[in-house]
C-alpha cells in the first residue's frame, strides 16, 4: 500500500496539512529522519523555500517518502493546486491513439505496487488511460509514444489521478516535449550527446562502444521513460523522478553517460560487437548504486555544458546521414545490377526457352512429356515411311 492510500487501497485526496505527518516517521530509515523533518518544515512553512526543496530532492535519498512527494512535486514544478477535469471515457475512446494506449497500459502490470487487488489495478488502468489521452487530446500536436505510460503510471501511483494529470500536462510541454513529436528525429539528436560525454569521462570506453556499432538504441527506453521502463523497484524509480523534476531537463543525458561509465569494466571486458555490448548495457543491475551516479552527473553538469559538445554532435549527425545515404546508394546499385543481369540472361536465352518461361508451372511437365511423345511419334512415322518406300 502506498503512502497516499487508505487501508482499503483507495486513493486519498487529503492535503498534506490534514495528514498526521509523524505517523509515517517510523517507516523512514534512521539516516533520513533528519532530512524528512526538514522537508516537513519547508512544506508547512507559509514562505516555502523552493530552492532548498529542490536541493533536498536532488541530494542523497531524494524526497524519501510518498507523503512528501505528493506536495513537493507540485511545488518544484510550480503547479497551481487546481482540480483539473479529465475527458470522460466515452469521448477518449474515439481517439485514434486509444487502442495503442489501452494495449500498453494492460501490459504494464509490473509497474503497480505488489499486493493490491486485480479490481484496484483495473481501476488504476482506466485512470491511467484517461490521464494519457486527456493530455494528448488537449494537445493535438503531441504524438503518444510507448514509454509515456510508464512515466504517467509512476505519478498516478504516487499522487493520484488529478495531480498526475496536472503533472503530465506540464511535463508534456517541457521535459518530455521532444519525445512527443511526430518523429524521433529530435530524440535521436539528444541521445547523440551521450557519446561525447562518455568520451569526456573515458576516451577508451567511448571508442570501444563506437567500434561495437551498438549506436544509442539501447539507451532510448532510459531517456523517454526516465528509466521507469527498465527498473523493477518502484522506490528507485520515484527517487530518480525526484532528481529529474528538480534538475534541468538535459540532466538525464549526464545520468546515462555516468551510468555507462560506472559499468566500464564490464563493457570493456566483453566482445567488441553489437550483441555483446548490448547484452551488458541493456540490463541495469538491481545492485547499481544510483546515488553515486546522480551525484557525479550533477557535478559533471556544473563543470561541462552540453554546448561544448554541439559541434561534435552535429558532426556525428552529418556522418550518420552520409553513411545512410551511402547505404541507400549501394542498395540501389545492387538492385540495378541484379536487374541488368536478369535482362542479359533473358536476352541470351533461346526464343523457345524465353517463351517457355511464360507457360504456367503446372503445364510445363505435361508440355515436356507431350513434346517428347511428339518427337518419338514423328521419328517412328518417318521410319515407317522409309521402310515402306524401300519395300
């Protein structure tokens, strides 16, 4: 049961001030109790220190508990406390994206907290579909992508439907904006920044990954779902969400680079090919210490701006475009050569063979037998005439 649910598993809309905060303090690890106490004071203060709230969200442990997140996430994003209305089910069912969203939501059972009933999961799934399609319907320029539902369900579980809808509306115009475009061109461009960042950390590692030919596709789910699609533990997912919400939106590229760098020994000790490197990188170990990765990503972001790698990224884009053009030209040349060879073969064949090619396949064996029989009969007839003339 999450912190915002009652004993029956129903979501509670109670505001932070109406909840006895100290009821959950027993569940907080001892090393985070001082931090949670400070978070509580900020949230209860009339003049809330949002900058300090962001600092605490970024630092070790993040916002720690769901009770704090329910109030802090809205404050961090500067969202008003309004009861926004979602589109009713009978309207969103007619949306072109409905069936795809419905299928994706039904497949994400592992994202719901263990122990809740199938009936409750069914309710949450309907709420999730309503959140996603209400955002998409209200913003016709947005194109739903697989992974968006992983982000949305995290907010739904933590803060309830109305607050999750408000947050997803905001993120869809900001942090997730590039991923919701009709094509993945801008998303692919963003991911290309990861290689120069890795190069800055370890040139040998960057060269090894580049040589393997794996590209950036393995990191795509990390980027567009904020790692929520790739991690099984809900506590790790919400910890990352604390960090991403309180940081500049490009920070996730530094996190991806630091994550790959943290596993450099595994990568460099595998076969330098696409399959070997993909096997290592595509699965994030449960034992991975994200706190170290996030701390290093924050430091790197302060010291090394993305503008420093723009020229290198643009150069990579041109190289990939040229490689793609060369491949297309080569394929077109091969196709032309094959056609020329077939035409030559067609011209060199005897007229009978060329004509025979147009005879239906099922007739060909009979034709062969008929021609053979005709030839034998003709020879026998000529032999009979020859013998008759001799007599």
